[in-house]
C-alpha cells in the first residue's frame, strides 16, 4: 500500500530536537540554554575579578615576568589607604563628580522643561543641543584645549568680553584653582544634553489630564511644578544621575586629553591615577588592590542608590 | 641514474633558490619614535634594502606615546619589531627582562668594536649593568638637550641697545644658566614687529618625560646628581642637595617669568611650534631637531642660532638619544643583526650624519671637518662631552613618573617648596628601589 502525502511529509521531516534529547528534564534543557552565557560571564567577568583579588595580595609586576612573585598580605591595601596622593586623587574625583552631576541635572532639567513647551523650531533646537554628546571625548578634549588657550582661545576672549579681564591673564587648564573647573565645564557642556533627553522623556510621559485636573482645582503653575512635574520626573532624573555618576567615576579620555591630570596632579582622577600605576609604572599588584578598592566603593554606592531609586519608583 | 642527477640538480636549484628567497623574503620592521631623524633613517635604509635584498618596514610612534606603546610591545613579547631604537633609559629593563638580544658575541664575530663609538654614547646607549662590557645595543643616534634662538632678533641694534642699557653687557647667547634667565626675562612680553614675544619655550609636559628632561637641563649644571656613590643608591645629599634645590628653584623661576602664557604642558612639539610661530626668542629641544629647524624657510638659515645648554656650577646637558637593539622575540634575528652590521660601517655612519641623523661613530665625530659641517655640530660635540642621563634601571618608568609628578607639582602647580619636592622624590625612589631589592 502506497504512502499518503501526509505520511511522506512526516517521514521527510527530521525528528525534533525535543525528541532527540527526550529523557532530559526541563531544568537540564534550561541549563543547556543558559550555559554559554554563564560560561562567558565567568570567563570575562568573574575569573578576572577573582584573579585581580588574588594579584592584589602580591608584589607582581607585569613587566617583570622573570621576577619572583611574593604574597605580601594586605600591604598594598595599607599603602593605598595611607597614601596622601591617592586621597587627593579621590578628592579630585569627588569634586568632579559632584559638580558635573549637579550642573548637568540643573541645566539639563531646565533645558528639557523649556524644550518641552511647544514652540516654532523646537526640533531644530533639540538637535543643536544634542550635538556635543555625539562627539568623541578625545575630540572634545582636544578642541577645548584650544578654546582654553590663554592667547588665542575663544573661551578666554568670551570671559574677557563679559568681564573686561585680560584674556591672557588667566589659564583655565594651567592654573591649580581653575583646572578642576575647566574639566567640569567641558563635561557639563558635553553631557548635559544626555540628562536633558532623559528629563524630556520623563516630562513627556506625564499625561496632560493631570495638569488639566490641577487647573480645574485652581492649582498655581508653581504648585503644579512641585507637586506634579518634579515627583513624576524624579525617577527619570535619578536614573540620569546614576548613569552620569557611573560614567564620570570612570572618566578618563576627556580629562587626559584636556589636562593630562595636571597641572601637577590637581585633575588626576582615580581612573587616570590607576592607569598610571597599572600600565605606566607597572605595579600590577598595587594597581589590582587599588582597582578592588574602587570597585567596592562604586558597587556599594550604586547599591544604596539603586535601592533609593526603587523606593522612589514605588511611591 | 639520469633521473637521480636531475633530482639532485633540482634539489640544488631549489635549495639555492630557497636560500635566495629566504634572504630576500625577510621583512624587517624597525620601530622608533616619529620625528625628523626617523625620516632620515628611512632614506638611509634604502641602501641596506638594495644591498641585502631585505624589505624594511618602519613603525614610528609619536614621542608622547612612544614609551607606552613600545614597552607594552616588549612586555607582551610582541613580534612587531625586529629592531628597536629604544630610549637610553630602557636598556636596563631590556637587558634584565630579556627583551633585547645581547650583542657581545655578534660584535666579536663581525669585528664591530665599541671603541669605534664615542665612549659617552657606548656607556649610555649600549651597556648594562652600566659601564660593564655587556652590550645590548649599538649607539645609533647621539642626542642631548640644546638650545636655539632668534639670531635675527639678537642682531637688531635697537634690541641690542635696550639689552645693554638694562644689563650692562652685550646681547649674546648665554654662557650660564643665570644669563639664560636674564635673556628670557628680557624678551618676555617685549614688542617686536608689533607683536608680543616671550622669553623661552621650555619643557613642562606632565604625561611622559617632558618636565624631567627640561628641569634636569637646569639641575645638572647646578650640581644635581642621583647618587652620592655611583651604583650605591645613596640618594640623600645628592638628589636633594643645596645645589639641586637651587637648580629646581631656578627652573621654576624660568617657567614663571620667561615662558609664554599657558605653557603648562609642553614638550618637543610645543617648543618647536612656539619657536616657529615667532612666539619666543629662545627654545630648548633635542639636537635631533636642529637640522630641520636650520632648514626651516621661515625661522631657519640666517635667522636661527644654536647654543649648548649653558653651565652654572659645571657644564652639563641632559642626554637624549638611543641605541639600536635586536628584539629577542623577533623571528628575523639574523636579518636584524645584518642590519646592525651594515649600520655600524663608517661610510654608512657618515651618510647617516649627512642625512640628518646624529652618528656616534668616532670616524664621523673626530673628523676635522665635523665641527664646521653644520652650524650646531660643534655645540653637539660640546654637549656630548658633558651629558648626564636619568636612571636606566629596569624600574625606570616608575622612577620617571615619580619625578614627573614631584617636579610638575612644584614647578607648574606651585605646590610646596623645591626642598620638599626633592625630599619626597627620594622617598618615592627609595620605595621603588626597596621593592626592587636594590636597597
């Protein structure tokens, strides 16, 4: 008896994967699917972390492969935590973090609030404002060194135009007092649009009917702002702060290009300091301990912050 | 039998062909910094290519990234470079970490004598431990930090008069560091041809080696040295001696009162830019740039003059320059050694100098016509007589970065005193040498 077309199709169809691995439990199949990801995570994240922790207790130097490696206990940690220069670097990072985030949130939110209003050329302004964010940090750092140039720099001429101060009388990136502000200004110029975009998303997510209800209740604009706008945008703002905080904690390229960590070491942020220890001085063990300390700091602060963010969202 | 002969003949032809192919097929890569002499070396090496049949490739890295890039390459056992013209300070690390091939046997076999090269350059560029007859490089490019100035401005009667009335002596290139400062201050802010000019372009760069190379040019003549007893690492009283402190204070005064505004992170390129754009009357830089400067259509020729780093308590210049080494990880070591052998020949060394490279070969340097062969040649000889170099220890990078920090903190960032900066430097270096097991 000849096969029906249905039988022929059934014979031609290869057995399903499920039937091939019949006998395996759902849990095993699930593990098979996630195993590659777990392997990659272990290889790329967890193993290096454990290796770094191990190295942090040694005097290993990557450029001295022939030298004997000794375990020196907590000596690297002790050295770092009692090193005045490291603390100065931490202070420089804290100054940079605080002021960039403060200014970016303030200006970013204000710009978002203005852009959110319907006016002619709204889209054009949004595009123009967002432009700095699209540039490479190395390029930004490079051209701001020219803008800050005391003899030919536009920034100095701008300040001179508004204040009457001689443009060559101050050096933004050469003066110990001004250099920390020079990096804050450039980072703010570059990344405020990012904060603005997140705030804009937050503002546009607020339904109009809430404002209409407030209008009916005769709430003033000021009251609407504080009781509707701010609370509803707050989770977005906090997210922006988290992103910028993490980014700026590891800030490297822009500042290296702009000041190289100088003058002296006043703009030497922890990431620059760490890079010098690890890949210029080649104190691998010491740098590993330094990296672990920074990792714990960022991880701890980020965990606290994320909990706070979740609480705000739940409200 | 016939077929056996044919086979033998084929094998012979194949073998000889293989030999020829091998010799011709060697692709050598020479690594160096990207600067004027590197271009001269490319030109010079064409002769080697024609003679040997090897192909020369070049990997030139800009100076600010040169050490980073090349030391990473060596530390990772990279095969990019067959030949490396590495900085003099790398010789200790190159030798102890096994990055460079030891050349003694090769020199003996090929009859290359280190007596044919200027002793200061052999000591600085080739030997490790210092001064011992263990050679890891052939002196390739002699260099020192020197000065150049706007000769045309110095020759203007109105400027000469102004200087004489102010200082009671003729306007001339300085003989001492004190005179250098006086000159820099004289030109600082002066109007020449309707433009504001400045005194001197000096090295203040923070990231690599700039401020150390610049400041030591002042500190060595004042009396700064690294150890009380060579090889003993007894730095107290040498690094922070009264003379060293005076030298560092001097450099800061020169920076504060004699350099253009915003000159806080400048090295070779910035010095050249400042001079070529007519900003400054004088500039420090490596002799390696002098041929290019002399040939410059705007500020070269009759407009430029050169002088050796002025002395103070003694005559001394900061050493630059490099030796050429064969990289131990190279797969073309034979061909690389062939290049070294070719480069060591007196006639090649003569051409090297003619093209703009600074030969260290005595047949070139001791030639009676050498001092007059270029306007800066006699100054080069003077400089090489009194060169001093930074530590050449395997931990040189760590030692250098410590000095960069301490000097920049004091000179540019205005933090602390010169005495404190040098005392802290001894602390940093002591820690490094303790880690290294040297003290």
